[in-house]
C-alpha cells in the first residue's frame, strides 16, 4: 500500500487584532503587518469554505481565532460555527485553535462538535521569553493539558527557524512529545518585513533533520504535519519531507499567507505516488 497523506485546511475566522507580542506573528497589532483584519467571519461563509475544503480533499478543518485566548463570546462563536459545519459538511474532523482555554471552555467546544484542539508550544521553554513577553510558555502547556483532560484530541507543535539553537529545537520536540499529541504541526518560520525576526534560520537540510527527529520520537501512529513554510522550504522537494516522516500537510491558504492551490498539491501527491486519506478517524 502506498503511503497515505492526510490533508488539513485552516480557516482564519477572526483575524489580525491581537495585543500579544509574539515576534513571529503578523496578527499582533504591535507590528502593523499588512494583512487582512476582521472580526467574526459570517458563519454561512465559514460553512461554504468548509465545503470547498472538503471537496479539495481536506479531512481536518481548523477554526482559528486571533488573540491570546477564548472568552465567552468567542467560545460561543466557535461552537456555533462548529455546529453549523457538522450539520452541513460530512467527513470533516473539526479542530479549534483559539489560544489559551479553560477546561470549561474546552468542554463547551467539545459538546458542540469540536474534535481536537490545536495549541502550539511554539518554541522551547528556555527560548520562549525571547519571542513572547506577554504570556508564558507554561500557560501554553497548561492549555494543551486542559484539552487532553476534557477528552479532546490534541494537535500541538511549534515553529522552527526563529533563531533558536539546536538544543532549543530538541527541547521543543521533547516538550511536544511529552504531551503525547495525536497530531504534531511543524511550522518553519515565514519571514515578514514587519516582524522583528527578519530571516528564517533553518534551511531545507536542517528542516528535513527536524522532521526526521520528530517522527523518530513520535513513533508511527501520530500525524506529523508540515504546515507553515512548506512551500518556501520544500517547493519542488516535497518528497524529502515525506521520506523524512511527514504524513500530513496543510492545503490551501495559511492564516495570513497564501498557500499552494489545493489541486496542484493533490496532483503533486499523485505524481509522488502517495494516496490522499479520504476519511480521518485518527483526529
Ligand atoms: S497570541 Fe496568537 S494571535 Fe496573538 S500574537 Fe501570539 S500567536 Fe499571534
């Protein structure tokens, strides 16, 4: 049987107005990046976009809101969006990515159709103060534990190439694995002129090593997903990341940067001899 690849899509349902200072993030208002900013995308539009993602082969669908974390209004909104998608779109596992979350908020999301929670550790605990000063790494870790405690699946990973050291990269991988997430998104930093980190400090060769290290520690069962930065690093070299152990990718656009056209990604996977997973019972 050929290797099977999972496709996930992202919908940025509330974009670009966050007061935190994460140095990698164009959605922080502090850096004035030139991106679309809007609040509460209409639910009919989210459902229509979910249908399109499903038609493009996505089996995971992630509802992302900018900001440090959930409050009552956002929790209700994400829950309503999830219910509407579950009513109208068959075959999508729903992931919420809404920052810091309490047990109560996560239980509410789960009760309304969310299957999995995405919260990334972003970098090592030691390096984290260099990339964010407005909230702590420990708070991120706590939210990941909360997601597991309420019985949601956990999707947790990080960003590589933010000038962190190799030992920070190893510490990040170990911290992610200590959470035993079902899915591990690996992002490679995507530079933007507005952001304080000016360049990506990881090249393709190191990126392959990172994917290989994550897969070696994660074992066979977990999803290892190459997310942000894939096109920049692996455009024309995609086989390398799959052979290193990736078995999932994000299709379509990212939060604030355009991705590859989904039909081109599907054609590429076909050409490489991989199968696209039609149903996801693992998320
Ligand atoms: S908390 Fe989230 S949305 Fe806000 S700046 Fe950090 S990564 Fe971006």
